C-alpha cells in the first residue's frame, strides 16, 4: 500500500514563527503536492514538485515556500506564520505526470496559528 | 472559477438506501475522473476512477457513471452504511488543469440517518 505520512497531526504556533510541515511518501512517486483545505473552499494547491529540487507554484503560494531535497520528502515552510494560515494542510503524491494514477493523500496536519 | 462542482453540499440518506452523489464539470477536454472519500479528521482516500472513453465503472458497492453529453459525473453507493458518512470529492483531469492536470471539486457531505 502507498503510504504518505505527515510529521504532525496537530500543530499550534504563534504569529511570526517559522513553521515546517514535513511529508514523506514510500512509493517512489515523482510528483508531490501541498494543499490547504478550508471549509467551503475545498482543496487549494499551494505548491507542487515533479522532481528533486524542483518546485512550482500552485494557486495560493503567497506566504509559503517548499523544499524537496530527496525524492521521498517534500517540506512546506511558512516563513512567518499568520492567523490566516490556520488550516488543514494535506500532502499528496502521485506517479509521473503523464500517468492516469490518482493522487495519494496523507492524513493531514491541522495547523492553528495564534 | 471551479471547473468541477457539486450539485448539493450536503446529502442525507437512510441507512440501507442507495446514495447518489453528483458532480458537474465544465471542461469537455477532461479525460479522467476520480472520486475521493474524506472521513472526519483524515486525508482524502481514493474510491474509484473512470476514463473518458467509459460510461460506467463498478467497484465494491460503488458505481461511477459518466455522461459526457451533459458533462456530468455521479457516484452511486449501494446499501449505504454508517461508515459511508464522509465528504466526497470529485476530481477531473485535463491538459492545462492543476498540478498534474487534476482539479478538485468542493465536496458533498454525505450524512447517514439511522
């Protein structure tokens, strides 16, 4: 079974803190994604990566950055957390872009910024 | 705006009845569709997918129907059980879509009445 794990299920941080969210997948997937999920807004793509050291902006990249130093690991960084970044963060992975395979999701990290 | 949408944000059904969750899409070039299930506090899980060259696909207790004429996708769940209570998302894939072509709908919350 494909497994996507996220470093924390729940996280509470203060405004201005630097926050790291880690995601690891064990299926050698090329693609990795970070979404945030908010009530009524569905899944919104923050950043994604097709390969090591490669990143592309999604729909809402402002206030975030990412890092992919190894194929299995994709990190989301909040440079200076703000209260409007309180949300559920979901990591996903999938096989190469031309495939029809679905995205596999992690359990999510619920981040609260005070 | 969203190219994938849901007809109803909430659907309530009696336990044992069949459930039908609908999804409209606007991009006629979409060639692949997926249904996800998201239980409370968890990440989305793949249920079933269908390619645009098919009209119907069946899984265990679930059936996906695709009507390309009216750009409509539906998920049918037979003999709904309490464990089916979740939010259901559809996603479509098209060239020029999201990260790897996938664009997600906002979801329908399925509530099971005892």
